[in-house]
């Protein structure tokens, strides 16, 4: 009988995509041996869908190289011989041509009733509609065959099994979709993706709900066949807004019906022709953090072994791979490595495997320090699903996600531990554990969320917000005033560029320091100005707020002899800080220092954001450290222990070819009656570290962090 014990520990996973060509001489026993040597305890592998690796009479495509072999059975047997859990996976996003001809109603259709065909060079494959019989009724036959034939430890559904396809902008005009949407809304399926059409917004809510319903359907289907069998998914959180919006994914609600919630953080750099873009270095931390906070189910983050994208045969440099994946464990998640091909030892590029083995063996040896840990952060950062869809619209990354990530980067640089929560969590979760909540351009806000935040502040909590937070309703309609105007102590007028009128002149603008003694300007140094960038909300400050920063008038950059202004200050507030009778505090930045910091990296913006949070929590943080900004720091609680995770990403230009060790790092925790450490040590060697104590704090000096280590303080 398969085992579900892997859900009760912090695991070390590999996901394997088996290509047609791999089937020819696939060595299942070698696979299991290689994985065991890497300290892997869970393998998920594609066994059914557009490449099926076991005999079947069903209308799914079997690898032409399979012959009479049962590779699925061979893999399950070999894994169990090495005490590795076997989780077969299926991806039902593509329908083979023969099945599509027999069942045209299974296909996703364009407006003219023609099926969407997958990449033309891929062969005879069509896009499946998530509401179709292929992904619903017929799936039960595919699944029953696997569950009844093999002693598996879980079932995994690939990303294409959940959300809508990106083909046709995620619009399917099949009869099932048209009928279901008509019943939901009374409307016809939209003709195209037009955010100026209210029906398009309604259509987005329907699509998200259908994906949640599908998650429940898949979960219930598996449990009907075997009640104790874990269900695993492959999806994405908000870090990939294109996939999230095109697929209509709401991972928080989907996770209610998934035992092991896997999201992807595969892409490091995408090179396509003459274009390229880098993804966020802290995406693995971001996704593990968010899912660990908003879901009670086990979070997994998938990272590619290969250089995604497009080079699937070369490994990510070992130095980068280890610290990229270590972020997942530092934030309460489980790492899973994505491989494409056969057993590790047959891969052309072997250089990345020792780094993965090093990380996985570290976690395995120190399992007791990872299992059942929880975040000890007292700062929360809000992610809003409605803002991503209805404010971000067709450019959600630039309009919204970059604000979140800019604030994440600032908090990380100043070693301020934080959790990422959702607007749903604000309404239903326990906010009392947080001293401050950060709202990075959380534009779309409901009345209930606003009321929950008011109650939070009235109970002594603090807020830090930026730009157009609460200026829109949950459907993306702009309000005349901030919903949180009373807390911001700001009255809205308009939104405009800090550079003023767009008249073709290259300009510069600044925030003027009006009160250098204010805590928001602590350690700013000898300057009277800070760069201003992007847009800002023109507001007037109410009587209860202090204004330590105002905006200068914009003026030209060139020619330098005419680069000046005779209006050095407009008087427009760029920061409003308020103290409330409850003891709570609010800081509102009318501009976009978070987005600007992610894009341009000027350090003063991060200092402003970090100082705002420190003032909001009255300098009461769960840890302090003098570590370089390139050491990512989290703190997690266990029974009678506090674990400080240190991930060293000081690798210079990406991709990291080497990591420069960080030395002589001081880590300090508050000493309280509830927790007063008696000893401390590193998990890398368990050698005691000298404790320095006083009435309020306890600290240690970590001699060196090469790439990843954990300081344990034990009471």
C-alpha cells in the first residue's frame, strides 16, 4: 500500500518529464539509485497524457518506443525498493489527433468553432478545454487505470490539467463553456480580451471559479478511488502574472483541494531570439512564503535543473542552484527539482547534481529542525488577487507585481522578516501576530478588507502603504477617494507623473527632505533630496499626519547649463506619517518607491521603506543582524527553538558562478521571559556558538556562511 508519510515532513523532491526518446533504454533501477544518492525521498514523473509510458487501451498517446514494456510499473517498483515515494503525474492539456477526431467536443474552440491546434511543429495535437469530457469524465478512466494498477504514493496533475490555455487569450467558445458562462452571468462569452468591457471582468471571475471547481473535482475524483491518496498539483503563484491571469489561477482557493501544492519558479532568464529578461532572484522564497502563510497544505516550489529558458540540456551553475533552492526551505517550503530526460547519471551536464545533493542531504540530516516549523515574522506584506487581475489587467507585472517585489527586496535587504498574506487572510486570518501590515499599491480593495484593516489599527496594529492603495473597488473601478483615506490622513486629488507634463523633455524630479529628524529619514546621511520616480498620487495631508517629504517641480536634464528649477518645491506630500490613539501607526507614500527600487535600485528608496516599517513596529523586530544585504534572512520557530536561516546570494553577476562567503555575522534576538536562549549552534556542524547576553538581547557571531546555513537558538 502506498504511503502518505511524505506529507508529514519537509521533503526533497525531483520531478521527471519522460520524453519519447528516453523510453528506448530507460533504466528505472538506475533512476532510483541515483535519486537515493542525492537524498531524494519523493519523485513525481509524467506517466500519462501526451506521452504515456504504460500499456493502455484508452485514447491517450502512448510513446511509440514503449513496445510491450510497462515503464510506469518499473519506476514505481524501483523507487519503493529505495524507500522513495512514487507520485505519477499526468498532463491532459493536449489531445492527440486521433482522439480529437473521435471526440471534437473535447477541444477548446475559437470564435469560428475551430479547435485550437497546439504548436504547428508539434504534430497532430489539439488544446483540451478544461470543461470537456476529456479532462472530466474520461479522466476518471485514465486515473482509475493508474490507481488500481500501481501501488502509488500520490497523484499529481500537471499545470495544463487545471487552468485555461493561453491560446485565444484563454477564451474557449465550445458549447460547454458558452452554456456554463451563460448560466453564471446571463452573458455571452466575450468576443475578445477588452478590459473596457464589463463583461470581460465578469468572465475573469467565472474562469477563476471554474478552475477552483476543477481543483475540487480532481481532488474528489482521486479520493473516490482511494481516500488516503495524496493529491499534488503543478501551478503558479502571483510571481508569474502572465500564467496566473491567462490560466485564471487563484492558487490560494485552489489549495483547499490539494494536499501538496506545487508552484513553479523555473525561469531564471528567458532568451528568445534577440530578447531576454531575468526573473526575480527571490521568486522561490516569495512563492514558498505566500503558500506557507495562506494554506494549511504542504507547499512545494519547483526549480529547474536546466537553464530555463531555452537550454534544457545544460545545468544551472551549481553556485546559483543551491542558494536558489535553499530559499524554499528557509521559507517553510519543500524543494522539487525539475528534470527532463532519464536518470540523473545519463544527463549530458552532470555539474549541477552535487549542489542539489548537498542541499538535500543537509535538509535530510537536520529534518527535526525543518518539520513543523513556522514563521516568526511580525510583519506581513499583502498580495491582492483582485489587484493583479483588475488593476494589473494586461500588464500586471509592471502595474502591480513590481511594487510587491520592490518592497520584498527592501525588507530583505534590511533583514526584516515578513510573511506574504492575501486579502482573504486579512478578512479571515489572525492578524494579531503582526505588528505591521505592508500594502504595496494594493489598489483594489473591498469594504470588508478596509474594515478589517481599520479594526486592526484600532487594536494597535500599524500600516505602511504606497501609491494607489484602496483607490479602486474589487472590479477595478476607480473611486473618488481612498477607501483608507482616514488611516492615511490623505485626501486624493489626482494621479500623475512626478516628471509633470509629458512634453518631450528629459526631466528629473526629487523628494525634498522637510524634516531630517523624522524616523523615516534615519541614517539618510547628509542630503537634502532623494530621487523621485514614476507616478504619484497628488494628495493633501489631513491635520493628523506629519509630512517629512515633499515633491520638487520637475526640470530638464540637458543641457546641463539650463538644468535647474525656480520652483524647488511643489508642496505635494511624498510621505505622510500618522500616530493613532490606539498606539498604531500609519505611513503612506503617495509615490512608487517600491516599484522604483525594484527597477532602478537606488538605495535611498529601500531605506525609506525599511525605516517606515521599523517605525511602524516601534523598532520591535524578531531579529537583528549586521549581515550583508546579500544574505537573505528568515526566522522560524520550533518547539523551544528559534531557527535563523541565512542564504548567501553574494554571487555577483548572474548566473552566479561562485558565492563569496559572508564572514563574522552577528545575529541578535530579543531575550524575553517566554524565550531566553541557553545555547546556540549552526546546523552545518552543530558546534556550540558563544552566546552574548544582556537584559534584553542574546547574540552570536557566525564565523562564516558559505552558501546556506541555519543558526539555532535553543531555550
